[in-house]
């Protein structure tokens, strides 16, 4: 087929240069499958987007297996303990010694994304920044296509043999898949903060406070992520540094435990806790990965991990299809991916119930508060609960 100047062809067209798209692109490129990645943001914007930090052992294994872990191995930090604080006291779990006995690796998502872009481009990968996909076409033919617009406003048509929708929770690709949607808006909003300060101690801290959840997530030696549950209509600018420090100190207070750090707040944003499971996550020659396939609340830090592991699963199904025309694994992609997605969702939902005070008043709310106390008590006292927690926390 001859292509016009405003038309480009590849084998796998990847929509989105987040963790899902970039892991997929790197694995396919190393297997000599031609790929093109389309990303609506600039390279600088993608590199600066701070989000996740906690990588599970499965994700680290995927990155190592494909030679994508040099930065993570050099600068990532092992993390193996978390602490639950409430006005009743605190409990620290060394989850690296519980369950399957595995730790997290803390490595900021923007550093991982920066490494993955560099690796892909160094190997000759094609990545168009500033290129927004506006329409997806012909997914039930052998040449699906997307219409995209570049930064200068020019329309370009890209064709491929397969499309990978890795364009995140607000992307366009999921709207092209006829699918059933299971969704929940948990009615909870967090102020997501980055503070220029080291964490108070090494542990993740979950503050279970009657006035709302507060959390500390270590990121680097200089920067720590904090969360504060806030009113759904809150405006981040209304939260001064002083107000944030006071509220963190109050909600994360526990006898004998270190107080959270105080340092300049260098980023403040809102995260609405929402969850969505799509089934199936494929249609014709379009396959969804990562947040495009499932939106998951950050309560259990699963999103980036699902993106990385999902990208490997799709790559392993695409390679035999492209090389030998064997599409069996591709046909089963949804079926293979969804059990892990459901488990991660179930655990994230359990964490939401554990961490947030039940909304409302009266006996019904009080009853749910009692259940919350029982869950915390189980975590503090029951070895079997601790093992199950650890397996779900790092293992899915
Ligand atoms: P991404 O990272 O959103 O990337 C999608 C990319 O697609 C681009 N895009 C388009 N490009 C072209 N045309 C279009 N029409 C496009 N529409 C979108 C976007 O610009 C973007 O670059 O999705 P991906 O790759 O699926 O990765 C998902 C993860 O980013 C996400 O799940 C995690 O960040 C969630 N998450 C966490 N996950 C963890 O595993 N561990 C954590 O510790 C953790 N902490 C977090 C988090 C998410 C957070 N927020 C902001 C929701 C902390 C926070 C605060």
C-alpha cells in the first residue's frame, strides 16, 4: 500500500507514552516488532508528571527481564514496612518478612518513564510527542487506523496491524471497545502533595483518623508524597503549606512515633477515588492496557503495576501473532488479564474501607466504624491476617 505524506504505517501502533505504552514499546522493539508510539504531551511534560512510586516485585521482574531496570537498580530503594496510625495507637508491619516475603522498590514513575523513553529511542524506536489521537477506525479489519493531530495542528493518519490503547483513564481508546463497565465513585477526594523533605522514618504511614485519611509515601531522599483526604469541592490553592503541615501532624499523630516532615509543598493536586473495570478489554485488533483497561484508586498503589504487567502480557501475545500469524494468545488476552485486575481492584477497595472514616452520622455509620476498628485490630494482632495483607499488598 502506498501512503501519502500525511499517512504512516507500522505493525503495532501504541497510543500513549505512560508506563503501559513504554514497557510494551520496549519489549516489542527488542523483539524486532516495528512500533510507533503516539503521545499527546511533550517529552518534557511526560518526564515531569509525578505519580506512582511503589513498584511491586512482579513489575520489577518484568523490567529486569527486558533490560529496562538499570535506573531502578541504581537509584531505587527497597521498601518493606508500613505503619497504620490511629488515635488508638500505631502498628508497624514489616511486610517484607510476611506472606511471600517480598518488598516493594520505590522509584518515582517519572524517572521510570524517563528511562523507558531513553531506552526506546536509543534502540531506534519511533515516538511522536505532541500528537493527539482523535479518532480510531477500522479495528475489525487487518489495518486498523487512528487519526491524530500533531502540535502544529496537522492531521496525520497512522495505520498498523494492531493497536494498543495505553492512553490512560481519560484516553480515547477505551471508548472504541464495546464493553461492559463496572464502576464505582467512592465519594472520596484526596489532596495529593509532594513535599520537599525526607519522610519521617522509612515506612509508608497510613493515618486512619476520624477527620479523614492522611498518608505518607516515601519517594526519594529529598521528596515525599503525602495525601490528605479533603472535601470533594476543595481547591488545592486554599491549602497553604502551614495548613497542610498542621493537618498532617494532627492526623498522623501517634504516641512515640515520629511526626511527619515539614518542608515546602512543591506540588498539590486533587485525586478523586474512582474505580472502573472493563470486560472485555479488547475488540477486533484493539487491545487496552493499564489505566485505559482499568481505573484503580491509588489506595493500594496498584495502577502502575497493573500497567507494567499488563504490557508484558500483551507483548507476549502480540509477538507470536506478528511473527507466525498465531493469534490464540491474543484472542485470550482479556481473559488472561482480567483476574489480576479484579484481584487488585478488590484489594484496593478493601484498603479504601480500611483507611477512610465512614461518611455520615448515626448507628449505620457507627456500625461501619466498628468494622473498621476490627480490621485494624486484625492487622495488629492476627498473623494470618498480616500474611494475607502482605501477599495482596505486594503480590498481585
Ligand atoms: P498513563 O500514565 O496515564 O499514560 C497514558 C498516556 O497517554 C497519553 N494520552 C494520549 N496520547 C495521545 N492521544 C490521546 N488521545 C491521549 N490520551 C492520553 C497521556 O498523555 C499519557 O502520557 O497510563 P498508564 O501507562 O496506563 O499508567 C498508569 C499509571 O500512570 C497509573 O496507574 C499510576 O500512576 C497510579 N498510581 C500509582 N500506581 C502504582 O502502581 N503505585 C503507586 O505508588 C501509585 N501512586 C498513582 C499514584 C496515581 C496517582 N494519581 C495522580 C492518580 C499516585 C497518584 C497521585
